[in-house]
């Protein structure tokens, strides 16, 4: 038996890209479509119109989330590529200045000057652009922008989240639809908050409470708007 056991560490940062998009999409799908359904229901619309509004909200929301995420993350990716191209030119034109810049970064992080000089020189000899991207620009494979992944994750998770209130509308009677949607959505938000916290290694209760409270506020305000404008009509 070896004197030391092999040490395993489990980190969650590799999930940041798709986890962020998925949680945002699912939360938005649940809250926005349920709020839409409750607002329409509060205006005394019939069950067919409530369901139709929910389906329209699902389709429009999923496409909007996909387009928005793709454009946003593509802009981030363009900025990253522009910064890398600039850094590549600087390394080719001024290698010693870039070495000094990298060395000073390591000194600021706690290395003594001779060791920082040695580390900077070896890393630049191995992968100069990678070293500067990571330690000067803060870029890494984990945090790299992935537009298509973010778009697909957002659209799919929005549709899954939006399906919750739509299924309840299909199953519940017209008189019970508002209460049924509200209860099911709040429970779904609690589960979503807990699952996202577990996947990301964060406190589950805090995350679940945060998501649920803000979802309840959104549904309450939309229901109030439906009551107000439905009564006015």
C-alpha cells in the first residue's frame, strides 16, 4: 500500500458556461410564462386563450433566449479573439517587454523576482500566448465563450421551464388554474434553485429561497396587472 492515498478534488467551475445558461433559461421560462398565464387568467379569459397565450410565450421566449444568448456570447467571443490577436502581435514584436510584464504579474502574486523571472521565461518558451491569455487577460478553456452552446442551453431550458405552467393549465379546471399554477411554479422554482446550487456546489437553501422569492414577486405583480386591466376592459 502506498504511503499516501491519491488525492482527488472535485470542482464545479467547468460547468459555469452551460450551467449559467441553463439555470437562467429554466428560471425565465418558469417565471415569464407562468406570469403570462396568471395575468391572462386574472383578466377572466377562458381556458383556450390562457393556453394559447402560454404556448405563444413559450415559443417566443425560447427563440428570444437563444438569439439573445448567441448574440451576447458571440460578442464576448469576438472580444476575446481580438484581445488574443493583439497579445499575439505584442509577443512577436516585443518579447522581452512581454516577458517582463508576465514576470511582474507573478511577483505581484507572491513569487520572488528570480523565481518569477524563471517561471515567466519557461512558460513563454512553452506557450507564450497561452500564458499571457491565462495570467494577464484572465482567459481559460473553462471560461471561454461558447455562443452555440449557450444559445441551445438557454432555448432548451426555457422550453422545459415554460412547460411546467402549460401542463398545469391543461390539467387544472378554469376555476383552479391560478392557484394550481402558482403552487406548482413555486415548487418548481424551489427545486430549480436547489438543483442549480447542487450542480454548482453552492448553498442549496439560499439559492432556492432567492429564486422562489423573486419568482413569487413577478407572478404577483403580473396577476395584479391582469386583474386591473381585465376589470378595466
